[in-house]
C-alpha cells in the first residue's frame, strides 16, 4: 500500500477529494433547481460516480484479485434484484387480500393535518394487535 501511495503521491488523493467535494455541491444544488429529471440524475447518477471514485481510489479495489471484483459486483446485482422484487409490494399500502391499516390511518391523519411529519411515529404503532398477542411477550402480559 505504501508503494501505491508513493506512486501517486498525496496530491492524487487531494485531487480526488476535491472532485468528490465538487460532486457533493452539485448533488445539493441539483434538487434546488426544481427539475425532476435533474434531481434524479444528481441523486443517483452522482452517487454512483462518487461510490466508484471512493472504491477505486481510496479502497483500492482495482488492485485486488479479479474474483473480488466479480464477487462484489454479483452481490450488488443480487441486492438490486431483491430490492426491485420486494419494493413494489412493500411500498404500497394495500394489495390483493392484504392492507396496512396503520399506514392508511397515518396517511389519512397526515392529509387531515392531525399530525406533522415523523412526529406521529411514537410508541403506539397503530396496528391494533396488542390485545391479540398476549402470549408472545409483546402484549399486555409482557408489561407493555
């Protein structure tokens, strides 16, 4: 690792630092423009570029054996596939023969102006199952 640092010198890391800092500024300014495609580009596109720069220049992934790169890439692909498979169902408030009553009630209360933001997420989750789950350590028998 010291050979690599001597090869590039400290100025290499300082240049990458300022590139990352510039990309950070662009990712803050992008959403302020109010253009949706620009916001999406700055949020995701620049994040991918920054992750690549950090992985290559600071984590030195380009100096590892080839199988490590394949393993990391495979893990990232599977993570994205699992997210893409689960997100459409998880991010809905109802579906075929199921619904999230706490989610629906929270959206109704927020739309009515009864709560503001995340302040409504206290200790009561609104699922209404406290009485039904007395034997499993989560209901009133457990002291809740």
